C-alpha cells in the first residue's frame, strides 16, 4: 500500500513538472486592445490581431513581439513589395555582373576602339559587296531595257521570258537596296552600343585609375613599416 502511494506521489510530481515546463515554454501574450484595455492570455489574443502583441516569459521579460495580422489585401501588397524588392536586387546584381564582364573585355580605351573599328569594318565589307551586286543588277537591267525598246512600248508583243527577267531583276535590285539600308541602320545601332559602353567604361576606368595609386601607397606604407 505504501509502495502504491509512493508511486502515485512520484507520478504526480513528474506530471506536475512537465506541465510547469510546458507553461514555461508556452509564454504569455499581452496587448492593449482598441478600447485601451490591457489583455493577457496564454495564446495570441483575437482582439489584438490588428495590433502588436508581446509574448512574455513566465518571469515577465519580452520573448518576442508579434506584429499585427494582415488582411488579404495587405498581404497581397506586401508580397508584391517583396517581389519588386527581390527583382530590383536581382537587376542590380545582373548589372554589376555585366559591368565586371565589360571591364574585363575592355581594360582600356584602345581595346574598345579597336573592336569598334573591326565591327564597323565588317559591315562596310558587307555593304561594299552588296553595292557591287546592285551595280551588276543595274547593268543587267540596262541590257533588258535595250531588248524592251525593240517592241516600241507594245507590251502585248513582249515575250514572257523577257517580262519575267525584268520582274526578277526589279525585285533583286529592290532587295539589294533594302539590304544596304538595313546594314546602314545596323552600323548606327552598333555605334550607339559602343557609345553607351564607352560612357560606362570611362567611369570604371577612372575608378580603377583612382584605386591603383591608393593600393600602391598602401603597399609602400606596409613595406616602410616592416
């Protein structure tokens, strides 16, 4: 009988200890509601979901602060704000990555100028070839026009083969002219791109030039101290 009583006391003590530990971990929530009342509970307080609540330890110190619960619209706005912030951070990182690649590719003005000249020269070669082909087509057209004069403007007598040759020649000349115009536009686009790069590169070159003396001075200072 005494043994059973002892087991009961030990079991009750263990349960009481676990309950006390659970309460210690649970904490106490407190807040001041919209009516100015201070409320306290062992869980988040529904009357204060729109305002800050404090979770206290059993000793009364603040364990953490619980912010107000957001409405669906507020949550959507907050998610949008976070998404935009992440997108802006990613954009800045990508921009820095492109800048590092740019300065690695063009360590100085001469390198950039050489690549611009080479790129433009390639387009000029293409335009020169296209112009030669256009001149050949125009020479062919003059020969076709001489044949056409034989029929003295009577289109009904013009052979089908000659008509087809004239039509094909006209389309080919027009195609070459459009191609040359497009190549001129490409040159303008290319020049604009190099101009834009040059603006950024001048800033980065200046920054590198400014950091170089400081690095050299720091190294010299360290050598002198040794």
